[in-house]
């Protein structure tokens, strides 16, 4: 159901609703283009972390503000949270997840500062990564939660990088349309 932001398909593994991507030809409250912007020093730290063990999925949180332009929205990364081993509940070649304690701490900081939350992880065995069914189920819950509990315009976004931290898939939750819009580009 496109108007609610979630399709009727479910993750065949656990029955969860999957993330609904908004049709790029339809108008978005975020504007015509959406860009994600990171400073060179932040991206260097992020890339080093993401490439630290190419056998395992890696994870990070970032907090971002939004700048409106005549063309759309720029998501500007303000802070980066790189987990220590103890901050991950799971980590393997096919899965990575933060602990509830780590996630709650980052969400509280974001909420207090009025910033959006960017979930970043890798699919190290994919050259051209796409979000998995598990990623899509998690995003649907996170987008709705942030939209309900954080003041606008704070929202949820996700990036999955492939095996070189260059190729990626990226989306941001459109609070008004209740679905995920593709991020057009990442600027360093």
C-alpha cells in the first residue's frame, strides 16, 4: 500500500513488513534531489572502520541535520558513532546488529539534539549492495519510531556499502509520505 508507506509483502523469513521505497517519479516532501554529505575526515574514519575486517559485516551510526535547497534536501552528517566490539549484539559475515544499550544511547543523543539517525553497515561480499529483507524490516520499524517520537524534521536514513565502501544503496524516511526515498548521491 503505497499511501501508507509500506507494501503488503513480507520478509519470507519472519513475516515482517518490508520497507516501502517511494516511487522516484512522485513528489516527495524532501524535494527533487536528496544528497548525503560527509566531511572528508568523517568519511575517512568511517571507511577505515567499515573496511577493518572485510570478512564481517560492519556497522556505525551517524547523526545528521537537514538543509533545504531549491532542489531538495541535503542530509549533513554531524557526528559519527563507531561501535566497539561490546557495542554489537551480533556480528558475522551475514549479519551485524548494535546492542540495545548502544542504540538507545545514540537515539537519546539524536533526540536531544534534534538530529536524524543514519544507520550504516556493510555487505562485504557484494560489489553492488542492496538492502536485505532483514534490513528492510528493521528500517520500517525505525522510520516509524523516529517519526512518532522525534520532533520534525528528524528522520531515519540508511546506507549499505559493498566490499569497497564506495558502491552503496541509500534511503531516507519521508515523514509525510511514510516511506523511504532513495538518496541520490553521497558527497564527500
